[in-house]
C-alpha cells in the first residue's frame, strides 16, 4: 500500500515575522505550470480498477494539475496501470477508461480507493 505525504504550512513563521508574499503574474504561472507537466514512463503493472470519488474528474496528459486534460470522467470505470509521486509529493495513477483506448493520469485524491498500488 502506498503512502500519502502530508505537508505542514512552512510559511507561517514568515508571515508572523512580517514578511509579505506576492503573486506572480499569470504569464509566469502558465510557464511554471507547463514546466511542471512531465510525462514519466509508465507500464501496465497493476491489475486494479476503480471509480472517481466525486461526480467528475479530469484525466490529464501528465501527473500534475498544470497538465492539459485528455478527458473528463463522469462515473466510468478505470483500469489502473501504475502510480507516480509528482514534484509536489502527490500520487497520481496512470489509468485507462473502461471500454475505450483513452488513458492518462488522474490525481489519486479523485479516486474512490486511492488508485494504483504498483509504482511505475
């Protein structure tokens, strides 16, 4: 069973000391998101399957929120291939939508059972 990572808010000491935080312009945010969209190797190592935990969830081209969406899943069954831990410490499962050849990455927090159990 894989482990989820939990992070504490490291910015509190800075805020208490009077530091100010600024937002980057949207053009910089897009460049950061695009740079964060990696495409790690994957293979079908997991025999598991599952469903999304909410009403819909995006299937993406890479294991990061900044990656483009391949499809939006509405209650379809997913067949799991494997998982990775992205640069933010979150686990993402590579999966295929049942009855299709559509596959991609889905954030494990969107899955009813935390996704694949085999690392890529």
